[in-house]
């Protein structure tokens, strides 16, 4: 009996490994046929990804990329709000996810220190309270959206907060591809 087991053991191992290789090939073929991705094809920090998303706040759509080209960004490169970066980690191509972002995960809390009063001469003529305009932050600075809160005789009160600061955001993301 001992001799028979010694002879059979290599054959059993061969059959086991042949079956394991066949099963792996079958699973990979099944993934390819169904369009699903292997387990290790998930988003990680540093990946360049293509997504579509819908961003909502206060019950209204703020931005919807489904009506245009997909949105491409590098995960973890501060190209999107922190909560978006975090939400895509671990996603697979074709996967869709809905997330709720707190103000901290979105555009930050509303900061009253970002309400400033500037000389009226620094701004274009014809501005009115409630208007949103692009304002250049100093020479060579970038433009940011600002809201006109008040127009006084010699000054204008501006809100430099992002319009979505302090708001809870609702984000629906579909991952189209991991590009590298």
C-alpha cells in the first residue's frame, strides 16, 4: 500500500495543478466575456482614471459630465475635492458608486473671514448685489468666482468662499477606465 501511495502522489499533484491552471484560465475567459475586471484591476493613488459623475447640492444638479466627454484625473494629485479622491479608491472599471461628501470632504466649511470689502474702483462697473463674477487675486493671480454681497458708495463687499463651501454634496460616480 505504501508503494501504491508513493506512485499515486505525483499523479494526484499533477491532476490538481492541471485543474487549477484550467480553472484559472476559465475564470479569466469568463471575466473577459462578461466585461468584468480581474480582482487586482482597482483604482489606487496615482492612477490616471476616466470617470463620469453627477454632483448635486441643495437638491439640484451642479455638474453632470454625462452630457460631455468623460472626466479624467490623477487620483491623489489634488485635482478634485478630497472626498472624490477617496471615493474612487478601490473602484473597478464599470462600477458605479453614490457617496455623500461632508463640507470637509468637499469645498470646506464656509469661512466668514473670506467676506471682504474692496474699493469699488477695483471692480467693473455695473455690478449688483447677488451677481457672481470672476475676480483676479492680485497681479498674476488666478481668477476665482466671487459673489457680490453689497455695493456701497465707495466699496463693494465680496464673498470669496467657493459657492459650495459649507454644503453637503451628493456625488454619483461611474468609473469608465483606469488609464495607466
